[in-house]
């Protein structure tokens, strides 16, 4: 069964939430594709490169070389999945062209943006009846963790 989790940011930045979810995905031994429109894709790419000088998150962006080596890929093309990732992250209202092969999705949105709140609600309504799919909703706590709300 596929799981789509909606993650409403509270105090943390989008970059911090993306990094935390990417690291958890990697700890689970899964690959992840991060879908977001340009220029946000470039900003996420920069965040993955610059997050911590002492660590390494091998990844690529759009049409770059190295998809055969990277467990993380940032795509502005919603139909691309060059690493055959089992997990996906959807940012800034991104929607995948297909759910094929997706085990788990993270829809990350900012509670301070009316547009992102509206988009997340529309996506919930659109995807709640997908076959073999379970939806959940998490709100970020003041400490940076996540409380399951639905």
C-alpha cells in the first residue's frame, strides 16, 4: 500500500524539513526523488550540497550526469524519475505525472503560505480515493518534530 504523508511546516525552514526527511529516507535504505518547480529545484540542490560540510548526500539535479550512482534526485520535470526512486517528495504544489513505483510520498508545505495551504488541501481531496493509498497529515511541533493529526 502506498502512503502519502502531508507535512505542514511550523517553525523550521523548508530546507531543514527536506534535509530531515531525505536523511530518514536514506536511513531506511530507500531512494528519493524530490519534485519541485524551477527555480526552487536549484535552491533544494544547493541546500543538499551545503547543509553540512562534514557529511555527504549524493544527489543530482534534473538532467545532470550521475543518476546511476545517486540515491537522491531533484527534478523539476514531474514525469522524470531517473533513479527509479521508491519515495518521492513534493514541494511547492508539485504533483507527480504518475504514482507508479511510489511506496511513500512526502507533501511538504508551509503553513504561512495561503497558496501552499490551498494546494495541499486540494491535493488531499484529489488523492484521498486513490486505490491502495493511505493518507496522513502531520503538523510540525515547536521542537521540530511531527505530530500526526490525521
